[in-house]
């Protein structure tokens, strides 16, 4: 009878189910036993790694003491850099060597920055270096130890914003874009497009970054176009209000059409207030962060403000960072904002404001996301150095590895030829300046709007050193309904409205829904588009708004590790249909978007708009020249949590009863051993049958549901094993052992079940 039952069970077990069970068993084997690696091979590898000293990558950063609250940037750099170090070591290290990431804090002091850089260069195990942000501090450090850096040829992926500083140091690259190749062409095209003929500059005296911008404007636009150039002096890191007032009076007489203000973010608000008080408010192009000027009611400045941005665009998130947070098992790990800084001078002069302690820190706060972006950029540089070094010959020593990395950065990752896809962004470097090839976007704070957004026009730098205008697509997607969500096919049906401002000639014809499902037979996307309003003036619809209703089948990528207590990401992805019709999307603020969605079996939790820069990699088969063509894409994302009432009724409750009945059987007298075992084995087979009766889920990983069933099998097997042991002839004469087994029977099983119940409860509430 038992053999017949086993035969039936074997035949009933489908190949897909067997594969999933095998994956679960394999995972548990690795967890508890460890990977199957021959001992001799492991010993040889460990010995070889021990003989080769580790390589070092130092990170240079600056901790600030004047912030009202700890911004979390330093904490983020330390935490994420450690993660990058552990990942590289876990995946084989660098040429058989372990990696050590050292952290150097210059504490906003030039002398300390010089000492830190000198120590890192002098270390013979230094493979590469990362960081060093402030241009003035970087100039002091390079002036002091630049010769030693050139002699060592240590690859240095810096964060220096002025590329002229690194011109004489062939091993220094920067994650900032070049003024001449990236920033100034965009500024020049913007000025020409806006038809500005008179421009003024206001900067800081003896500040490298500010002065470089002013000099570049003169060189680019010509001395005649710059009608005023003021370089203001700092005293105790502050500007003299009388100097600002004199500057404003001079600008009034020169009447520039656009003023460039390069005085730093923390001084920006006060200076703009003086402009406003003086009654002179021309359009201004700032180098600070516009979000520091936004208030809940309106802008602090009654005219347009502009800024160049390479990251942190208004009302959109980096898709890669959001995916990182979504797949994290502990989102609180990515919260970096710290405690109150009592030493900050703002607490004395009243500029610092207390936080509401009742509001818990949010991983999506602007400051926290900024800290995560900076730390991820540094982590990308660590991984880029490691990736380049891994391509070197296995016998290469550290000096040879340095030379190889520098050469690889100049060739493999040269702009237009190759790209390193990091966790934060895509990275390549201009061969002439060794600066990152990153096109900036123009962000503006329109007068009276009180909310920053992308400017209507943007500019892309082309291969022939010219720029091309692309338009900003002001658009929104309002999801009405989503249904027929299929985890196996990884598809869902969506019905939504898409609306767009048509002032720039926007139309749905230029949009490609890149994740729309392709019909295998016809290779057509399953989408139906019905125009609601064609734009222009209307009494019923908003002016200059085109509105379409779209119904279609879309793809998504489920992460089923926590199934059925999972939260999934459903998105509508859009990108330019043709390369000649490029655009970048600007959605409305998240608080203004419609949150009413109908989804059967799911609970909508949140929504956001993500962006990413993708690229097309090609190789000319005739000339063998590689090339990379980047483009932007946007994702309107909805996060939804699966409803679990059905799963509780069909799985959790029956498993609970099965365990309870099996547990009750242990209180039957051992004289009825066969009846006890029959109940327990029946309970085990019932659990197996319940698993086989569930709808098949084509997941290549073990789900939480799989783990729940596996745990049930384990508990039932423990119950059966202890039952057999208690009636064993060799155990019965040993009183203490028999009592111990009885105690385990009564207490261990409920504890195990309670532990799993708590685990399931926590997963369901996550």
C-alpha cells in the first residue's frame, strides 16, 4: 500500500513542480551545508589569495558641521561603499586579491585634504581613488602632490567639477561633465534659443568653480555679450549685503536679459531676496539647487529661474534606485538622514527649524534620496575600477593594474564607444577632457508656479560637437483599471488616459509604449488608442491639452520571492518612437495625480514616475568601430500589494488544521502506535496534496509559499520522527531520554509553528 502511494505521488508530481522543489532543496542545501566546492580547490584558492596582499581604493569626502541635521551623505557613502567592497570580494575580488575600501574625511580643511591624498598615493597597494568634490580644495591638493600622482599613475575617478584642474594629470577622470564639452554648449544653445543678447555674471571671488563659469561664459559668448561681471568676496563664508546691493544697482543700469548667479546653494535664497527687495528681478540662471527655493505657496522670486541638472529631476525618480529600494528586504537600511546637529550655527541665529519627531524618516525624502544618489555614484566608480582591473592579466602587479585601468577607461569606456552600466547610471568619459559624458537638463522654476520642472526645451550633445534641441513632453498617465494580471505570462491588461500639453507639437504618434505586449504571430503591440481631445482651444477640455484613452496588454517583471504576500511593480513605459523625435517626459507633481484605480485582487499602495537612460550599442562590421547611442525613457509606475484573503482561506488555514490534528495525535496512548503514525503520515500526505492542488506558479526561485509548505513538511516529519523514537526499544528503558522526547513533542512543535506563524504575519503586514 505504501509503495502504491509513493508511485501515485511520483506520477502526480509535474516537471514544473519538481523543478521548483529542487530549487528549494538546493537553496536550503547551500544555506545549511554550503556550496559544493572540492576541498583541495578551495584550499589552493585561499592560499593563493593569502599570498597576494589586498588592493586598496580610498574614497575622499567632506563631512559638514554647519548642517542643522546630519544630511546622511557621509553615512550613505560609508554604508554603500562597504556594500560595493563586499560584493567585489564575494564575486572573486580583483585578480585574486581582496579589496579594501578606505575612507578619508578632509573635514572641509585643505591641509587635511592634501595629507589624505598624499597618504593614498604613497600606499603601494592603492589600485585607484574615488571622490574629492570641492574644486578649490582639489586644486590645493593637486598643487601639493600632483607630481607624485603623475609618477604613480594611480587612476583617480574624482568628483571635480572644473576639468581644467585635471588637464595635466592623465590618470585623473571626473564623474562631473566637462564645461567645454557638456555644460557650455547647452548654455550657449539655450541663450541663442531664448534670443538673449545681454548677459551678466555674479560669482564669488577666488572660488575656482564660480570663476571658471564666469571665464567660460566670456570665452563662449564674447566680451561684448557680458555686460556685467561681478566677483564678490566672502567674509566668514558669507557675502556682504552692501556688496550685493551695489551689484544689483549696477545691474539695473546695465539691464541684462539674463543673470548668471554662481554663489552657492546656501547663499542663494538670501541673495534672491535682496534682488526682490530692490525691485529688480530679471531671469536668473543659478548654479545652486532650485528645490531650496520652493515654498508651499509660491516662488520666492517673481521671475523665471533656471538651473542645469544632471540628476534629481523634478517629480521623477531614478528607476534603478527605486528598484533597489523595492527589492530590499529591509528598506530602513537605506535611510541615512541623521540626528540634530547642535553645533550648527543655524540654531543660534534661528535659521534652523526643528523637525516633527512624530513623523518617521522616509527613505524617499529628497535629502535621503540625494544622499543615496551621491553614495551610489561613488559605489559605481569602485565597481568600474574593479571591472577594468579584472580584465588585466592574472599575473599583473599593482602598478601594472593601475596602467591597465587608466588605459581601459580611455578606450573601452570612451564616450560614444562604450558604456559602464552602474547601479546609479551609465558611465563613459570624453577622451579629450576625461570628464564624464553626461548631458545636463535645464530645470526651471517658472514665475508664480512655486514648483520646479524641466524647461520646455532641452539640448543633446551630438557626436560632431554640435547640439540638437529636444522638447520636453509635459504628460501624465491616469490609470483607470488593471486586470487579468498573470504571474506566469508576466502580463496585465491596462486601461488608462494619457494627456499631454501640445504647445511643442506633442502627439501620441511620437510615443512608443515600450513594454506593450507583442503578439507572437503578427509582431504587433496589443494596444488600442482612442482620441478624446485633439488639443487647441476648447470649452469642455483644458486648452492645449491632447487626451487619449489607451487600452492594451503590457509586460511586467514580477519578483515572486515573497509570494503571496508580495508587492509588485506595474508600469507603463514610454520612449521616443524614432531617434529623430527624441523627448524627455515631465509629469505633474505626485500629489496632483489621480490615485483612484480599480484592480481586482490587488491593493494599490503608491505611484511614481521613474526615468532611466538606456543605450543602443552597435559595431560597424566594416570599420569595426563600436558606438553607443543613449536615449531617455520614462516609466509611470504603480506599486500594488496582492490581496491574500483567498490564500489564507485555501492554504494557511488548512495547513494550520493539518498541523493541529497531527499535534493532537501525540496525546494518543503509544499503545495505539499504528493509529498515531497513520494520522501523522496522512497529515503529511495531505499537505503534499494541498501543495500540488494549488495553481502552478512558474517561478525560478523559491517563494514564501514554497517555504511555508517546506516548513510544514519539516514539522510533520519531526512529529513522526519523535513518535517513532519514543516507542523505540532502545529508548524506552532510558527514562530521562523518553521524558525529553515527550517534552520536545509537546513544546518544540508549538514553538516551531508559532515562529512560522509570526514570520508569515510579518510578511503579510510588510
